[in-house]
C-alpha cells in the first residue's frame, strides 16, 4: 500500500537526509547528473537582473538560489516547512538572501497578485500532483505571469520510467537485485497529454528532451521521446 503523500513526507525526507546532503545535491552538486539538471533548467530559464521569478515547488531552493545569484528577485514556494527552513538557511550561507523570499503555501492557490512575475520555474514538481491538480497549477501560473511572461517546466519522462520499472523487475527476477521505485512520482504524465493541458491554458510552448544521466539518449532520433529521462517545456503566456 502506497503511503499518503503530503508535506510531512517531504519534511521527514529532509530531516533524515540532513543539511549536507542538500548542499551536495542541490547547491554544490557532486554528481554529473545533478550538475546537468541544474544547468539545463537555468540555461532555459535565463534569469536576468531585476526580473521577478517564481520557483514553484522549490524544495530546498535549488533554482531560487541559481536565479538569485544572477540578481533576479526570486520567490520560492513550497508546502514543506522543513525544506523551506533549509532554503532560508542556505540562502543566508551562500549570500543570496537579499534576493530571495520563501513562502509556505500550496502551488494550487498561489498567494500572489495577478500578472506580477516575469518568469516561473517548475522543476521536478508536476510528477508529484494529479492531472486535475496540474490544470489548477497552470491556471494559477497563467494568472500570476505578466503578459508575455515565460517559464520552464522540467519533469521525468513517464514512458522512460515505465520502461525502467520493467527493467528493474527483470533484473530482480534474474539477479535478485532490489527493485528501485518511488511512490512520490504518482503524477507522471506523457508529453502528448501534458501538451494538451498547456494548450487548454493558452500557453505557447516549445519542447525538448534531455537526459541528465545518459545524455546520448536524448539525441537518438525517433527513440528519444521514449528513452530520454527528462521532458522540458519552455512556456510563454500569450
């Protein structure tokens, strides 16, 4: 039976992992995969000085930190109190607190005025909410973005994760290796289905595949939509 997913789950994960794990994964990443993840998203977001940027589901503040370093004014939003405690602590430690505001709230009811943000980043978040919640999220993003405002959405590839699950089961049957699975990704979605939702909410968008672990998979013509680990949309409010 899957555990109930709520803010307490994320709070507990952060407490168990500890502060240094957050730094090593999200602020001074030790692995190539984490470095690539941050570089891909930040390159597309292209934060500029004095832009007002919203980081939805910011967790411990990875992209809020990256944008604040570019002198953007960043608002990080999450419902995990412990994640935001870490985000505030690390903003102070890494000297970006003057450009950072962290807010505990739901992404489905943003506590901000209409048309107040230049950009939004939604990284590794939409796989943690249901499809009806995705629609509510995008309604809120349309509301708070300025006309012509842009954003980046980054999420795991549902097809790739399904293939990976089958592969793990085969390895278990043959080699008795433990099956790796997370119950946090209950909201995985395909490219086609998510793009239908984007169109319903009046977004112009471009799409690309990426793979933070095996980059060559994102370059295989015809197969990249199946094999690439990450799906990325650059969106613009019409």
